[in-house]
C-alpha cells in the first residue's frame, strides 16, 4: 500500500533538512510560517500533507477544508494542537516523532531539578545586582532524595537514569509500562497513592488528556511531605497551577520548575513571578540537536509512507501500519476482501458482524482486522465518500452507521489450516458466514455458507461471485460474453443442498447487473477486491 504525497505544506518553523529530504524524494514543498487561520483554510486544499510544530492549530475547520489531505505530521511529540478525532473521521493520518525530543526534554527536566534545588536562578540574579548573599541561598543535596516519576515512557526513563547518577532513589507510575519493565532501569513501580508520601521531588511526563488534567492538585500536595518540589516539562495543565500556588504560599511545596503552562505565553501569571518557581518558555525541545532530529525524522517518515515501507509514529492508524508490514499485509487484505464479500452477499442488510480469528499467529490480529473488515464492507456498499474511506476512519464511519464488529479469537484452528478468519453477518434473511485464510502472500476464500472450495480462490481484482448449480458454468460464460467480459480463472465450491458457489475472476469489471443478464443464477455479485 502506497500513499501518494505530491505536495506538502510546512506551516511552522522546522530545520531546513526537513525540506531537503522531502524535495530529494520528489515531493513539492512550500514552507510558510506566517499563515493566519483564514489563509491556512484557503491554502490547505492544495496539499496532500501538512507538517507543523506546536504553533499551528490544526482544528476541525482546517481538516475539513483540506480536501486532498492524507497526513498531518507533528515535528515533535505532543499532538494536542491537532484535532485527532476530526482527522480520524476524515481518514487523515496523524503522525509524530516520539523519540526526537527525548534527550533534550530529559536534560531540561534534570536541569530544572538541579537549578531549583540550589536556587541557581535567584543566586545568579543576585550576583547581577551586585550582591554577594552566600547565606541566603542555602541549597540541599540530591543524594539520598526520592524522585517520583509519573509517566515512564522514553523521557521518564532517561530522567530516571540521569538522576540516579546523583544518588537519587527513583520510583514511578505508568498505566501502560509495568514494574517488570521499569525495574530494568531501577525504577520501582508503585500506585500513585503510594508515591506521594515518599517523594521529595515529582516530575510528570504524560500527555495532557482528561485523565491527566490537574493530576497534581490540592489532594496530591496534601498527601506529600512538607517541602516537596515539582517539575513539569510535559504539558501545561498536568499540574493544577492554582493548587501549586497555594502549596507554594503555604510552604507545602518548596519549589517548582515549570517549562509549560496552561496559557502559553502566560499573561501576568503569579506562578511565573513566584520566587520559588523557575520558569522557562517551553524550552524542553529547544536544542539544535532535537530540532534537527525531529525535522529529519518527520520528513523520513513521510518518505517511507510514500514508498509503502513504514508508518512509524502514526497516532491514529494501527490498521494502516499493519497494512504496510510484509508479515501482516496479506492478513489486512484478507480482512478487506472478506468484508467486501460479506457486504455483497448480505445485500447491505447486515444488522451485526462477528469476526473470529483462529490460530495463535492471529491472536492479536483482531485489533487491525476490525478496521480492514469494515473498510471492505463499507467500500462495497458505497457508504460515504469512497475516496476518503480507508483503514483510518472505517471504524468511526461504521459506528456512525450503526455497524460494529464483535471480535473473538480461538487458538484451535478448524480443518487443516494454520490460521483462519471467519466473518458472520446477521441479516434479515438469517446469518451468513464466510471464511478465508492467507496462502503464501495471498488472501484466499475458503468457504461460503458451509460450501468449501477445494482450490481456494484468491481475493483480488474484479470478480463475479455466484450461486447456482453444476450447470451454471455455461450460463456464466454466456452471460459474460453478452456483457463484453471474459473469465480469467474459475473456482467452484463443493455442492451443498444441490447448489454451489463459484468465483470468477474477470479481465475487467462489468457495467450492468450480471444477474439481469443471466437470471438462471440464484445469486450473482460483482466485487472489486
């Protein structure tokens, strides 16, 4: 699967290497960092791709105006300036560079911990004012202190390893990364309620989502030891600024290092002005190395996508990422093919869909087969805009249409297959079940309604799927001749109740309804896999 990117807009300041890499790979690039929202709305329809940092707000209005947009790339980690929900609904990939800022953000966090511990900013300012107040700026050592790290991803891990070199004990929490992983780099995993009473310092490294908004609040401060210090180099709003101010004023919090704020830039903020706060203007990723790295990474990720080799960093496209993997691409094709076939045979009257995977190799395949199945199902029905329907938005559009998939898995595989995928749809006429598997690198059809194929047909190209009797082959051949088409291959199932199913691959799609030409068939469905 290859996604064509002919023209890319860069609307925020990025390293020139980003433009260079894109252009060297045949992609036209316009860099304009001075677009107003109105100008961006007028300009965006011309582009297949958009690259931003944090300044451009990619709202639903922008995404809906972008009639050709296929991908939005964030040269950095956070994507809170992008309406990912609107992008997903439009089938637009949202991509970031999750590792590019890691070292710079971790080093900035460590710098703030050290600076507030030794009151470096106040001491430096005092010197500039001609003072020599050695006794006023009494600091403390980090050795033997406990650092609580909320968010144990890339940045949290790097912070832990650096602060351990100062003799700090590191404990932490992450809802995804467990203690078996964090223990490998000497971080003891604990529930958050057990972390607060033990820590001398708290640093947060999470995204800003509803679950993390105001995560560090009055309740947390009251649960901590008096004199706790906090650092936020992640996103403004994770630490409740009003609660922090109260804790600073009462002495419950002895200091804060803040690189991010709820409002950026902050206007007349008492937090920024507080003498116990070291505030920096969102500098976590502001190093020459980080900006060069993220610019190169986002450009290369765009190029890899155009070549169909990788989809690294995609936020909202797990199924599409699997469609680019050589190992799982045939399974994704199988899901789409079975979805198209189920939709055609069911006549668009499906009330529910069940997807069942068989075999240990498919134990986790349901996560992306769901989207593939729905993409094929909706595409065959002609639901929505086919140009926008893809593996990114098919689950969203299906849910809006009232169609959801129940996914099941069984390790034991029926028959002699190493793996199998079954799709059952409930229609007004009863259930319809079709089964398929991957043979070599091809998606193949195994069974329709209990009728198995001794030679499973490949799910590819324009095809005619029909139901009839043993004598139907001549009728099919005559009917195809009448509509100016011919078969290139034929597969027949075994007979069940004196009827069988056949799959005819065509040299080209047929324009008219085949069953009106050859009405001796019980059913006939043209499908373009």
